[in-house]
C-alpha cells in the first residue's frame, strides 16, 4: 500500500509518524510545497523580537531526520497540481527542476493548511506588504526590517497572529499600529473581555484603531499612507497582514471533492472527504464545533495534530471518530494571558443556543502569598441544566490552568455545579482552597438555583432607571476611584443597619468591585423582604473598562484593574 | 434556630458564611479555642523565611470583621469541654476568664481540625521542640530563631509540612536536616517519583536521612543529640515536628459519637455524625476516598472548605451529598513543583485495586520557545477500561496545570483514551500541540490497546537476564552519561538497518531517555517479526534516579535530569 500525504506540517507530519508506527511495510510519501516540513509555525512571530533567536530553532524536524526515523519518502518543493480520482494518481510539479510528474496513491491525505487572507484594497500590491505563514515569510519580514530600516509598522487585523506580531515588533523597538474592522481585538473573546486587553495594549503603547477599516492606500516615496473609513490618515513604512486565514481548498475543489458551507474541505467523522480514499485534516477542513455541532472553521495546531493521528489510524483500517473541535486557544499579550474554550456569546447567538453567563475576578493564588493577581473569568452555561458552553479568561498568572480545567470539564460534559466540586491542587503559591474555577462554579450555580438574580454590564438601560436604586456596596475609598452614575453608596458591612434607607417599591440594582459583596448584599436584602433586587455580575471591574473604551476616556490601566482588592472570599487559607 | 460551630478556621468559617447567606434570621455562634479564626494555616511555613513578611498577613479575617459581615457571634479563646446530646447543650471553658458556661444548640457543627502527632521518643519534652499548627506556634518558632540564635534545625518527618518548613528555614540561612522513618520523602508520591525530589533537596543542601528513625535524644548543654536507628548521631539546636497530624476527636469521642476505623469522626454522606443534629467537617473527619470508596483521613484545606459549605446547606435542610475526597495536593520545593491527585500505587495495592502505570517526561511548553523544562508525569489507570486512578508529577513549570486537568478528568470519570482527546490551550509559551496530558494519554492507551508491552524501572530482575538483550536506542553521546549494565547500544535511527544483530529467540528489553524512542523501537521490532519485546516505561530518566539513591552514589542532579533532551515528539509546533 502507498499513502501519499500532501503537506508536511502539523497534521501531515503527525499522520506520517503514526502511519509508520502502525505499519512498517507501507510506502509513505510526503509532498510539501515549501522547503520546510514540520516547522514551528506558532513560533514565527517570536523570531521577529529575537525571543526565538535562531532560524534553526524554527525547524522542528528536517526532512532528512524525519525521513530516516520513520522511513518516509519526503519531498520538499513539490506542488501537487491535480488529483485524478479514477486513476488514483496525482500530478506533481517539482519546483526546483521545474517539471511535472505523476505519482500513484492507494490512499491520499490532504493537509494543505490555510493561507493568509488579503483584503481587496487598492494599493496593497507593493513590496512593503507582508504576510506571515511560513519560514520564508518570516525571513522576508526580518530582512526588510534589517535592510530597509522601517520605523513604523501597520498590522491589518487584531486576531491572534496580528497581536502576536504587534507585541514582538513593539518589543523590537518599532512603532506599531493595528487596524481592525471590528469594535474589538481578539475575536474569540467577547467584547467586554476584550476591553481588558485593550487597556493593556494602551499601556504598552501599541496604537490601535477599532471599527475603522482601511479604505485605500496612497504612496508617498518609500512610505504608505493608509486612509481609514473615518477619514483618518496613517503613515507607515511597512504593512503586515493579520486579517485571518482561508482554507487551501484549490486542489480539493478542482478534484470535485465536496466543500462545506464554511468554505473548508468537507469530511465525515472519520476525516474522509467525499472520495473515501482521500482523507483531509488540519486548517483546510471544515470541522464540527464541539459545542453546537454546527460546521465551523477552527484553524488550530492542537486539533490539526490530533486529526492527523486519527486519519492515519483510519487509513489503516481503524474506525476512529474525530469528535469535533471546541476551540481551546490561548495568547500571551505582553504581561497578560488570554485564553478561551468552547463558544463565546457571539457564536452562541449565531448558533441559537440559549445561554446564561457570569463573571468572577478571583485571585490567581492565595492573597497572603506574594504575587497574586486577579483572573477575570467569564463562563457561559445553559440556564436549564448548567451545562458549560464556554469560558474566557484574562489575567497575569494561572489563566492557562483555569481554562484548561474548564476545557476538560466541557469535553466531559460537566455542568457548573460540577465545577463547584472539582478538587484542584491547593498550596498558597498555586491557588486557593476555593479555586477560581470553584468560585466560577459557585457563582454560576447560584444563578441557576435562584439564589441570586443578576444583571449584566450592558443591561442598565434595560431597566426603568427612574424606578431603580443603583446601590454601590463598596467601601467609600473604593468609590473615590469611580462610581456608576446616580449610584448611592451603602458599604456592605453597614447594610443590615441601614435597610430603612432603601425603598422596597423600587428595583435595587446592586454592584460592588467584583460581584461577591454584591451577592452578599443581594442575600441580605432578599432575606429581609426586598422583592426586586439584582446584582451586577462581575461588578465594577467588568463594567468600567467597557464604558471607558466606549467613551474614549483616558487610559484606564490594566494595572489598576489588577490592583483593587479582590480578596473577598469566605476563607482564603 | 441556633447553630453552634466548634472551630473557626477552614471548614467552620466556610460553613458560617454559607449559613448566613442562606438565612438572615438564625443565630450562629462560632467557638474557637485559639485567639485567631480564619487564619492562613497553609501559609505558616512561609512566615519563617520572610516570604510572607507580616504577622497580620497570616490573618485572613479578624473575628470582628467576619462577625460584622455575616452577623456571627464569634468567641475566641473558648474551649468546648463537653457535649450533652440529650439537653442539646455544650459546656464551654472561657480561657481568658477561666470559667465555664453552658450554651444551647439546635444544630452543632464540629470543625476541630487535627493536631500534630508527637512520636513517643524519650527526651522530646524540652522547650527546644516545636510543632507548627497555628499562629502562636509559628510566632514561638520565630521567637526562638531570633532570640536563641540556633544554627542547626532538625525536622522530624518529610511530609508536606516538614518539607515546607525545611525549605523556608534553609532559605533563612539555617542548617537543616530532615529525619524520615520511610525510605522516601513526601508520602503522597510513589518511591520512584520521590527520588526526583531527593535529588533536588541534595542540590539545595538540605540534609535528610531516610529509613532511619530517631531512637533517643540526649542533651548536651543547649544542644540535643539525636541517636538514629542506624547509630548515627546528629547534633541540633532545635527540633520541629512534621510527622503528620491526628484528628482532634476527643470531644466527639467523649460524647459517644461514632469514630471511624481510621480514627476520624465518622460522618454520613451529608456530613452528619451518628447524632443527626451534630455535623462534622475538616481534618477531624473520616472521608471516603473518591477512587477506592474506602474510609480515609485526607486532611486538606480545599476539601475542608467544601465540606463546610455542604454541611451548612444540609443544616438548613438541603440534602447535598459530599462525594468523597480524591486527595489533590501540591507542594513547592525550592525550584520545583510536586503535585498528585487520586491514589498512588501504595494506596491502590492496599485497596486491592488492579492497576497499570506509565511514565512520560514531556516538555512543559514547546521546545523551541525558551524556558521549557520536562514534566515527569506518572499516571495510574485501570488495565481493563483505562479509567484514571491517579497521577503524580514533578517539574519546574506547568505541573499544577497538568495535575489539575487530570484531577478534573478523574472527577468526571474519564479514561486514558479521553486524555488523548482533551483539547487544551496551545501557544508556544504555554504548552505543545500535543500537551503533556495528551502524551500521557497516548502512552497509557497504547498499553491498553496492546500497541506496546512495557516493563518498569524495578522489573529488570523479574526477567531471566541471561536470555534477554537490554537494548539502549539512544544516541552514543547520551549513553556516555550513563548506561544500564550490560546494555547494547543501537541508536533508533540505525535500528532498521541493524536488525540482524539482534537474536529473535531472546527477550529484548528496550530503553531510551524518556520512553518515546523506545516505543518507536518496539514498533519497529514487533512489526519486523521480533516476538518478545518490551519497552522501559519512562526510560532512563525514570530508572536512573532510583538506582542512584539506592546505591548512595554521588549527587545525580535534578538539573541534569532537566537538561537532557526530551524533545522527541512527532511534531512540536
């Protein structure tokens, strides 16, 4: 048997190794269009700042070593031009020798990846416009930076790759501006969670424009002038594309293989295309969203590797099912970490899934042990049975751990009440006796059980504010840093003695710094006969950054968000 | 209704707060024998090195603030002497006024904790012997250190508290010696995992004696001379007890409440004692081991807090079940982290649970991004269905995350094949496309599926070594650092060409550095017709430190363990 693999990076390389582990006799051919296989594509941005220093560190495996170890016929600089499904052959162009040849296959595995999207803007066709997909791309950018001595760089798009490029170029000393079509950076986050990162980028002096796409580009000597929708003009010495990727489906489409509604190659649960002898994996395919079951494009390295492994088994007669992708992802942005798993609100709305949400800001580890900082955690769950639908977190420390725990809970089909009972490791340097994940579970489950009625940062206006009392239960010194308009302040510890000051006929909208004291105040009021009470989920820490961006007010520092006391748990040993 | 809580730390404080959140009207009394409630007992060792600087940082909540916030009647320095179950009263001794009084209760919650065990050794009754349970204890030790100017400290017992005290006193400049009855430190670890920590302690110049208990103590002026079982004599200026804790059951026992076989207060799944109006939580109770279902003492702060919350609900009429404790725990030892969850081998044997185990040493994050270090991970699982029974990990970075993920998987009843499919967050600073947890899943599941037959570090002798080939498949330069006796070396990448050198009639015992290349070699040999082949799980990295300790050979540095290449995955993007 002969298996031919098109593409030798994540999914392709993973599949080849697995195929050989399962069978010593079959012939395995890898055809890679580029000069490199199995390179560190997620590491490319870090080469721009010198965090990853050597070009050779970007190469995970050379064709020679991988070929030797797994007895593979690896051919680089070979572009597959055509698939003939009847003859079971492919037409290959050898880009070095500049000639074409045919190769037979018994099973074909497509792992062509995705290519950076270039928006249709006039003037983008200059030699000062770059993308970042592979090693030659990063070498070209590095060479331009070193030889042409640019000072200003504009990045189109504030997705993961755009932000990673921005951080690394800023660290390398360039003036960096990001231009983003949407009203937020980092699409996998919901808006209010992204606002925390907006503040951090401002602190780090990365300029960004939101909801303000580039309309046209003018040239002025060696520099480009970008004209935004708002009319604003931005001068730059180079442009890097980070507006996302599109599946490489040309080959599959030309062969008549089914393409999904999302634009990726369609595969079944065994990762077979519409031709059962042709499998496909990685960024080029349409997957099932693990939460909604709907078709999606989720280009991530972890799933690509797992798909490669699964497809390899199936090519050799296993019947392993690929169960869908939940979209666990993470990014470092200067001093903070942002991670997400499952669906965000935007997706849940699009998929018409009913959800509730809650916010917590818990210390990353016991407050009395030095170095703790808050983890801002949003959790999305079914209001019926509490099933976890997604989570997003932002913070300095321990963000990856909490989202990985919730990602595991999602895979296992757990609900928010299960999060309450997770027994996670606790010692002061690592967590709290009630871990942030436990806290998120308590808070969410209190909502489901009806122990608290909440409202959200963007829902003030949904209330008849003339018939509401906005009640701030923080300490007076906390209020000095900012208070929600028309709120009255009764500190939590005085509330029982001052119930008479509140009008029971009005709706009482409570808030505190992070939501915990607000919850305690809610309980006091409800149990003392107040009938219409709600607590602001996530408190002032969730509310304020959103208003801050919306009104273009001066820098509300993420450092300040980190500073305020979050140590309000019952017991923090 | 009046609820009286005996003990105001973890479980007691947690219960009180929850009771008040559920009910504004009931009377809640907390009786605490000591002067402090809700203090940072897990933080106490860190006060000895100055990592936690101020005494006030050890106090999480003062009686005044907690009492005010939750409307609690908190009385410190009150020792409960007696329970009258018929009259539903308790007899209390006010230790300040030195008089006794009675108090009625409707429901009683016992949260008395556990006390340090003092072994029956003659000569331990001096004023130079200390324990560390609460704030007065730590202040007494600190005062002795400052006023008596000791140079040498001996710690009895190498459990979590003993090792934490050792680290902090070493950092404060003292000569620290640990004396341990067992042949390893840190009982929650199995022996071969503990050997990694032994090496690290040696590097940090903490002296320790294993399997060598103190037999007697002599006094020589202001110093003590400890005579060990081996005859060795050790001089010291002070002694600190770290040999473990025993449940505080005096009050419960005197009242005739049932005591479990393990010596803890017996409770049902609702945390009720044998008197349904008396509940008990925390280190004083006997819990169900979540893995085996057998009775166990598992004194940990996280479970104590959760029990307090559960008991509070049940006191007010909920019927919440406490589902048992799985023993997730973690400790920082100088530069490394050790974490465990579920049962270790010792427990599984005792509980007569059939298990298999496997070892991996995976990089904490992508190898091409600076700063990665290996995580040594042991996973225990059912050989039948792959259900996860326990895990232990040692490493510099990311250990807490991986054990918390596995702890979550255990709670959800997942198996090792589920670990393969977990979709965890990946970016180069945080992990790998195939996370260490995925890798552990692959390795364990390969064993279950029969894709590999393994043997363990202590099983060489179980083979007829005269009829075995011990095959080292590492590179020659790796072998220079040490090779297993009588092994022959054929590097993996030469194996296919040198099959003729191996005798198919012999059992071939393969090993490499961490187990991955050994697995690849196993597959090559099996698929090429060799019938008797096994791979050493965890490779030389798991094997060598154990032999090193056993033979008292010179320091095998943990730094060296960290250094060797572990970057052998198929694809590391």
